C-alpha cells in the first residue's frame, strides 16, 4: 500500500439532514453531501447521545474496524459527485481529532493509511499534529489537549472551504455564524457556525487557498 491508495471518501455524521440543508448545503436522498475530494454523509443517530462526526469511510486500505477508537467503514473508491451548494461550499479543508496522546493516534493513522505525520505545532500546552490522507487528500489535524480525558480519541469538528466567505456569512446571518476573522493560515479568513444551529459538531467556514 502507498499513501496514494488511502483516501477518506466521506466523514460520517449522525444528525438531521434537513439541518445541514438549512445552512445551504445540498444533501442527497441517501444523506451524501458531495464536495471535491472528501464528502460528508449524514446518517440517523444510533441513540439519543449520538451526534456529530461518528466515523469515516475510507478506501484503499486494509480492512480495519477502528483507528485509535475512531469507527471506520471500508468502502470502494467513490465516483466523483458534484453538487451546487448555496453556501458556496467547495471542499473540506480538514477534520479535527481530539486526544490525550498525539503519538498514539498519529501512529494508528500512519499504520492504517500509510500516511505519515507531516508536522507538529506547539500552542502552549496543546500540541497539534497533521497528516494528509492520500495525495491532495483530506488533512487530519490531531490535537493533544491536557484536559482531554475521555479515553479514546474523538472527532471534534471540521472546516469547510467556501468560494466566498462573506457571501456565505451573509446567507447564514449573524445569528447562525460568527463574523469572519483572519485564520491561522496566511491570507485566509474563517468563521464559526454557532452551536445552537444544531449540527452536532464544531463546523467552521474558511476562504479558499488561492495560491
């Protein structure tokens, strides 16, 4: 297996498809939110406490049920599907995983996908590590936080790249999204969808990298 084989076809999200449609995303009848590269798939929650990102569908890897406690569905490589999103969504920029041990989760990701840790960054007591799954694929940001004490790693949130962040924020309105601000990524801006929208996971919108 090479790093070009592994691919995150979609993130599996337990929630209500209509709520995702309400922010200007096109959701198919089977729950797929098509994007360039990795998409999202909205599924019915398995229980009252199931919400947010609950797993990911991967292709090009050996059969495995979990990666560091994160549920895996082994799927066939997907045929590209394109959709027009009112939000101007283009692609997922990255997904964030929270853990008490960056080393453990990073090693599990590398072993399962063949995609090694690219770099790390220290932010006070927090350490971030970054993988990219496949050539030009999804960035996986692993965050080691000293106050995270829930055992297995958990998906924390995702960032969606949009064509025009000002237009996206105008569509949603200030009651549903924060004002855009400068992102850590140079030359880009980011805004956070408010939790009371009910997506069940942290979601941010970011302007595209046009370099």
